[in-house]
C-alpha cells in the first residue's frame, strides 16, 4: 500500500518513541541514567584502564609490551598453559557434571539429596581449601604420598594437581547447567523413543545427548572461563606450571611492572571474553529444550542395572573425594605439624585467631555492605531489562553481565589503575573492595531476578501503574514482594561470593581492610598449613551460619513460586 | 457514586512494533469517538490490534503516531498512572500477596482519601459486585468468577474516568461468562461510566455494547450498534465475523423508481430500490434464521438437505443447491413442524423486502 509508505518505520523512530516513553517517567529515566553511569564507571572504565596502560607503557602509544610478551617463549608458554589447563578442566568438569546431572535426573540412583548436596558444595567452599587438602594429602609430606605409599619425590605441584583441584572445584558449574537442561527435557520424548523400540543405550545417544548438546557446550565454555580466571588454585599449587592469572599478579604486585601486568591480564581477558560471547550469543540461542511447564513426572525409564551401578560408583567416588577434602582440612586444623608431628593441638586456633580476627571482622563488614546493595541493584537492573524499553537496553544488559566474563585478575588490576587518583581515589579503602564485590557479583543477582520476573505476569505490575502507582512505588510494593525468593537467592549467593572472593580482591586489600582469603593465601605461602586450615574452617563456619540466618529471617530462597493467576 | 463522565477520542492512532525482520502494524490509522457513559466494544479476530489499541488508551503503549484524548484533554504523553483509567485484565492481574480487601483498596492509596472513607468505599464496592464477606481471603483462595469480581471491584472503586476491559471473561466457563457480562453491563449503566471493552466473542460484543467497532488487521472495518452490525454489515468480513451467514449472489437487472429488478437463483425478482447500477452482481447477506424451508415445490429455489444438527431450541440444516451453492438454515421451535431428513429436498424462501446487499 502506498499509504504505508508514510508510516515507514525504522529503528530510529522506534528509539525515539522509547525515549519519549521513558522521558515522561522521570523516576525511570533517573534510574536508567544512574545505573548506566555506575556501569560505565565501575565496569567499563577499569577495563579500559587496563587496556590503556598496557598500550601506553610510558605515556606514549606503543605495542612494545605486547611485542615483549610474544617474543619471550616462557610468556608464550604461560598463555598456552592457561588454555591447555582450561581445555582439560572444561572437558573433565563437563563429564563429571553431566554424570551427576544424568545420575540425579535419569539414573534412579539412591541418596539423591546427598549427591545433589555434594555436587553443589564446592561452590560455597572457600578458595584454597581444595589445594590445601591436596597438599596435605598428596604433597611432599602428604598423608597418602608419604605415609601410605612412602613416595619420596612425588610432586603434586603443577598441571596434575591443578587439574585435580579445578575439576573438583568447578564441575558444579557444569552440573548446575546440565541439571537444569535435563530437568527441562520432557522425559516423554525419551519414553516415546523407547516405546518405539529403541534400546536404552540408543535412547541415550540418539535422544538425550543431542537434546543436551547446547547445554554441554554451555557448560564446557563456562568451566573453561572459570578455569582460566582461577587465581587461588594456581597461585598455590601450579608450581612451575605458570598460568596467566598468577603471572599477571606477580608482574603487577611483585615486580611493579604495571604495563606488563596489564598486558598479561589482557591476554587472559581475550579468550575468556571469546568463550563468554560464544556461550551467550550463540550456544544458548541454540538450545532446543522442550519445556513442558509441568514438572518432570517420575515416569522415568530406569537405566540398566549396570549403568545404575556405574553412575552410583562415579558419584560416590567424586563425593568421597570432596568429603575427604573437608575432613583433611578439619584434621589439618588440629594437627601440630602435618607429616612430621601428628599430635593434637589447638595452637593453630590461637595463632589463627591472633592474626585473623581483624580480617574476619573486615571480611564480614565488607560482605555485609556489598550483599544487600548487590541484591537490590541486581533486581533493579533485572526489572529494567525485563519490564522496560529504552534505547540502549541491550548494551546495558551486556555490560551488566560482563563481569561474568571478565577474570577477577583483570578487574583487580583495573580497579587499582582506575581508582588511584582523585576524584575517585579509593585505593586502600573499604569502598573499593565493596564496589568490586558489587559489580562482580551482580550478574548472578540479575539472572536470578530476570528468571523470576519473566515468570510473573507483567499485567500485575501494569495493574498497579494503571491504578495510580508510579514506577518506584510499583517496584517496592508489587515487584519486590513477588520476586522475593529470587532476591534472597541473589543475596545468599553474593554473600558467599564476597566471603570467598580472591582473584580481584587480592589486588585491593590493605592493612586496614584485609580479606580472610588473602590471609589464608599468606599463611599458605609461608607454609603455615595448620593456620590456613583453621582460617578455612572459620570461613566455612561463617558462610554456613549466615546462610542459616538468612533462611530463618528472610525465608526459603530455593522455592520457586509461580506467581500470577 | 458520582463519576465524572468522560469522552474518549482516538485520533488517527497508529502503532507499529519493530519486529525482528518485519515490522508489525498492530493498529493502523484508527479514529474513533466514544461518548461519555457509552460502552464501546472492540471486536475482531485474535491479532487484529484490539489489545494494542486499548493499551494506548491506558498509556501502556506509546502511539507511533496519532493522539488519544480523554475528557477532551490530550493524554498522549501522560503516563498511565496519571490517566485515571482503570483496566480489568484478561488474567485479572490481582496482587497475589495482598488480600481481597487490599487488592480492591490499592488504587485508593493514590487518591488522597481518608483511611476510614477508603475502607467504606471498599466495603460498598464489594457489596456491589457480590464479594461481601470475602475481604480477608487471598486471591488464590477464590474461584475464577470471584477473582473476576475482585478485578472489577478494584477498577470501579477508584471511580475512573474510563473503564477498560481486555477480554475479561475469556477465562470463565460459558455459564458464568453470560452471568458476568450481564452484571458488567448493569454496573456500567448504573454508574454511567465510559467503557471500552475488548473481545473476540461476537455474542459478548452484541449483548453488552452500545456500539461495536469491528476491527481487522489493525483497521476499523465498521462501527455501529449491534443491530446495525448484524443486519447491515458493510463488508463481507463483518458479515462473516458477526454470526452465521449465507452469501447469495444477486445480479442487478434494472433499477426502477421504487423497485429494483434483480436475478437471484436464475429467477427474476423485484426488491426495494437499491442504488447499484444494472449489470453488477452483489452479494446479499442472508442470515440462516431468515431462511424458511418449505415443501420442495415452494420457495425461490430448492436444495438437498446434506446435514441436520439438532440443538434443542433450534435445528440447523445445510442445503446443497443444484448450482453448487450451499446454504445454511436455522429453524426455531423444531417441534412445531415435521423435520426434514438428510436427502430430502426442501424449498427455500426468504423475505426480499429486507435484503441487504454488500458493495
Ligand atoms: N509488544 C509487542 N511487540 C511486538 N508485537 C506486538 C506486541 N504486542 C502486540 N504485537 C503484535 O501486534 C498485533 C496485534 O496484537 P494485539 O493488539 O495483541 O491483538 P489482539 O488483542 O487483537 O489479539 C499482533 O500481530 C501482535 O503479534
Ligand atoms: Mg488481545
């Protein structure tokens, strides 16, 4: 129609209308501007600073730093090491994660609750704890290597130790993704195939696995990013197997070579970003899981006896190792000198309390500040992303999720570089750590919020607006009560993450504002493994207690209520 | 309860959604004027833009172009919370964390009303819609019909200038639906409140409205009273959408002073004068209940009964004519006459005086 020509429509007109819509709602406009400003200053700007410093070593633009990195074989090797480690751990982690997810959803194995707990425990475990245990078990004075096997020169430091601790620590990332995928796949599909005469193995390989492929790819990439960004494990146990995150740290804080530290961090950032972008914009779009809306029924075709036993065995072994790690650390806290003097002592507690009480206090204070702000800001951003339209929303969404992809090392260096001069002179303050926590942990709060908001009928909020409430009143009195479970889940998660953060915060701690994890690292460095074990126990206890308190006072975070009529 | 009567005017309203790949013109140049106190229904198939039009009146969507006036004031740029419209949503959209009383009283929080007065208003409105005694329940303890009443009460209590309904009854069973639409009509009339009502159900539209607006592909197809829309549809689409219909080709032979001579079913006949010129063929809209079946020798044409559906109060017949046309006839009070059986041949007659020809 000719007439339609006059109504021709393009992105600009759309953007103009969205803008007009936002502008007639001042509170919304102010919120969007504020959030954007925060994201620019605390997410984008620090990364830009890292890039800038790496490209301007002496104030002049130059690629010398990168030239140096590439010309030195040992630095090239560092890069290769990180990627190789990432690939191995991503592969093993995905296999273990899938085994657990399959066993729990389709395997008909006994003690599901216990195994589910075990598959999630590593996520809330303090950093350093697993490698501490591994050293106590398999190190030079390890109880297994030295006491049981009598090995003299066994060396757990290096790639094999790293693969062990990272796989154990990171398979839960894959488990969570694949657990969700398997729960969402309608078992009728598999049942249908088996009714058609396909054997159990055939159903698995031709129906279940293909449906899981996008989920498996997602898991692999997420574990890869996690392994790449890991600092705590390699700094303790990598030995001569140098990786990027540790190298960046030593260049930056050990050698005070900021341009080179920054450049190494950028080398770390590139593969991490790549994996993240592939995961988010390609793999997760490919998921063709059939969500039926009703919970999975229990008409699950049981696997064969042999499969069931095998699944149970694998899950038991992995869970056994995790429990062994915990037991070892607890034992380590009470043994005078591991591997040499096995007598019982409380000295480590006395010592740990002496050196650690300030850190415990400051860690708690820092986390207590960061947690509610993260939860609230995350929910506000989730609300903006799900419920409002404004120009640039996609960019805001991407930026707010960026922290998922940016390794902590890059963030730590970025914060140091970005906030070391007025007007944002934050170095050495509590604020710099709190801000770092907020913007690093926000993505999870946002995701929880988004997941919960898209389940709530938007007309509930529209009804509120329609009856006269403005956006902020609606958010406070309607949205927040409805997304409460997700909000609490976001709070719990960001609290744990604040308590157990290492890779970024290690750059930001100061004498006045130390973090427990950085103290554990220092104790491990000087081989006071007993004290390090005690401090890890402190961390575990605090996390468990606060988790419990949050449940008591704020309600159950896990129950997902479906709201709407 | 005195409510300020407000007119609603949509002026050349257009809404385009930028879709991925192709843009969707949801509302395409809609102009409509609604009188104070009038209940106007937007009727049309799913996807024709009814909801979008309604949401522009409420302020949830910003028109791509065009304007919305409420009570003579241009509200195109007024945010929804300041428009004083009240919407009854298809999903009811009750606040699940509030009691019935809190739900209904919610809108009064923004209207400078003393707490005691607000409580009184809520009680009165609960009585009006038949919810007395349920004030302390939570919405999920109510039946669908009761939830519907809460949604209605919540909208009424704020004394809005315009009431907006988006398929409010589509989640109720047939019986309740009829009862509720009667009540909505009664309450709307007794408060003489301006209302815009969206539905895809023609029976609902016919029974509840002062005027019906039939929409198609974002455009208005026809505006008129229910009687007009049914008896004098302007287009084939309207005739087809509103009720069951036979389209019978009518060729104009000659237009006289008072009468027009036409050919129907190959027979020359005269009908009251129409303004079409000779030689043209137009479709006549004949409703099934206008057809009368008689013994084969009577009527204008005869056809074979191909199906018969007995529905209690009526019997529906399908007839196949020798020229390939099929007709549908509805006979009321089936007991009064011996029925036709499948395979019988019946004569068909209808009143030529009221024949309605489409353009
Ligand atoms: N928010 C939206 N974004 C994109 N397209 C939309 C949106 N809302 C409605 N549409 C499209 O506009 C058209 C009209 O929709 P709607 O007004 O809901 O129709 P109705 O209420 O008559 O069923 C449909 O094609 C629908 O897909
Ligand atoms: Mg609709």
